[in-house]
C-alpha cells in the first residue's frame, strides 16, 4: 500500500494531479482545496496517500497532511458518504474548519458542500460529533454548550439567549460562543436578557 508520494508535479486534471516520482507518473485524486494549494508543474510536492484497491482498479487519493487524510477516512464511516463526497466536503472545508463545524453541530456549514444535502450533513455531524473535538480549535466549553443546545440539555436562559442572537442574524456557532463567554462571566444563574446583552458585547469585540 502506498502511504506517501514525493516527486515533481507533471500535470493537472480536473480532479487529479500526475505526480512524477523518479520517472513514474502517479495519478492522484485530490480535493479542489488541495489541488489549488499545490505548486506549478515541474515543482516538487509531497502528498499523504490513501490507496484504494478494487477488483477492476487501483485508485490513489492525495492530501497535504495526515490530518486531512484522517478526515477523509472518518467521513467515509458515515452512512451514504463515499470517497467522492468525502473529497467534496474537504474541498469546501479545511480539516480544522470541518472539525469545528462538526463539534459545534453546524450542519449548515457542512451542507454548503456541493452534492451534500441536509440529511447527509445531519448524519456527518451526528455520527462524527464524538471524534471532532480532538481535532477542533474552538473552546471546549463552546463545543459542550453547542452539544447541550442541540440535545436540548442546555439551561433555558442559555438556549433562549442563543436563539435570540441567531434571530438577530448571527450564526449558531458565533451565538453559542458569545453566550458561552457571557455565561462564564455572569454565572450559572444569569437571566436570558443579561446573557443576550453580554453576548452582544462579545460579538461586538
């Protein structure tokens, strides 16, 4: 199995690159985000590789980092997500953005991927929610709060404050982060109006 390739960019296709490794040209399929980040033809590149072996073909998928490859594998553990959809998701969201979106239960961010509808986005977020926090860069308290809101376990004033900020036009992740910060400074017994006021101050920073 091929795990990594290092060589010169030979040429680009619509969804792949030909990587020349000591005279052998490997066709490596990549996300649009990865293709855009690779250098021009004739320049050196290194790709982490996921090798697919089927009865009728061997297919190589390339990634800039091992973390990106790990997300490619994780996404395909979700029902209805194959290699094509996984690459499309990674073309829309980088690994850290994807981890944050899943950790914050931000289904809308995942659904921005071409070919990914609300149902598949919902499955990605719900089935990978336990895997995402270790990759996410957001505050663990915000991740916890977003999960509590999604599962309807959050205190009512907190849930109402987030809902109010969302109704004002802020995204769910931003609203959850602002209310989490407001809740930390105001304490557990803060009322909805106070959390909204403090949350708006956080968003204005």
